[in-house]
C-alpha cells in the first residue's frame, strides 16, 4: 500500500488527508484549516506546512491549486490573491515543507480521481468533471486522456460570467433555493453540452453532497449527469495520485563551459525536465480504454 498526503487548496478552506493511492481511499480523517483571508502565498504556504506537520508522513506531497498550473508554476489566480501569478509553487512549497511537492489544478485533480476511482471509472468517450464551490472548476477527459487547465468556469453566457453566476457561492450569495440554482446550472451545462457533447457530466465540489436536492431539476438534451462519487474528497485523492507517480529525472547535458564528465548544474530539488514532465503524469495516471 502506497500512502501519500494530498492537500486541496480552496477559496474557503485548505484540507488534507493521507490517501491509499492504490484504492483512492483516505486512510485517516481529513484535516481542514480555513483559507487565510486574501489567500496570499506567504499565508497559504504556512497552512500547507501545518497540514504536512499534522499528518507527519514521509515522502512526496500532492497539492491542488485553484488556477492554471504548468510545470508547477501558477499562471492564473481567479479566487485567490493575484500575487500567485508566475510563482513557482512547486519550489515554494517544497522549500517550506521540506518535502517534494507536486502541484496540479484543483479540478484536474478531481478529474483524475473520478476517472480512476469514481463516477468516471471505465467510462469511454468524453467526460466533463465540474466542481461547484467558490468558483467552477473543470476537467475534460477524452478516452482516458486529461486535457489540463480547461478553466471552463470562466466562459461567458451572454452577459453572465459562468462561475460568478452559477457557482455554489453564487447560490448562497443570491439566496437561491436548489431548484432556482439548478436552473442556472442547467443553462451552463447546456452551453457546455453544445460545445463538447460529453457522454457524461460528473458534478463535484460542495454541491455533490446534496445531489438529491438539485439533480432532479437539471435539464439536458443528450448528456448523462451524475454526482461525483468521491464528492469533495476528489481533489485530495487526485493530488496524492500525482505525487505518488514519483519524480521523473533524466541526466542533463552539461551547460556551456562544462565538460561532459563534470556534473551539470541542476536544481537541488528537481531538474527542468522533471518539472516539464509533470503535466504528462496527469494523463499517465488515468486508466486506458
């Protein structure tokens, strides 16, 4: 059994738990700490360090982030402080925790977990995993391959920004009942259905725990809709799956001015090739069909 710590950074809370990456099950109760006001890098890294210390596991750590992640670097920050943009978060968290840290977009992590262990297991064709919470995250999976960083929550429905209008936070903000919220979610899903014709929608995030209250009111033409089987734990599981794949390192050519038998100058924690390969691991973790 391989047990890896997964940490899920959200707009309202940062939660973690050790995961059996062979079964997708949490092996201890998850621990949640409220996201610091403003969600600035220095504050969030402190919470991540607290979670690592709380569980005391050896080995790598997987961490999700609510934004575009490429090679461990943050490229967008819609629901957290804008100072995250262009931060090498892999390096930041690795240095802070003393553990090898691997970062992945939060919805992509949920998509990986649902495709391997949850509602998307053994489902061929196109699957769209959507997480409704502070915002709307998306993971697009086609025949077992993840297309990372789709960020479909930022589509516009005429004059309405999708996640600002149809997220779970929008439901609470506008005091909508579940039928009213489902009408908004239906309009959003209908737009995605037109664009992608998915065989299956998987709805995750906080709303997945109350699927009986909104699922009967969703209206779609062609696609099936199911709640996430892993519910709000999918991000933790997916982050742990990524970290469990292990660092990928290859011998680097000597930089100019160094002879081949001299050691190449590389990062103490990861080579550039290792970081470039991280996005590929997401696809490798999914089952083949």
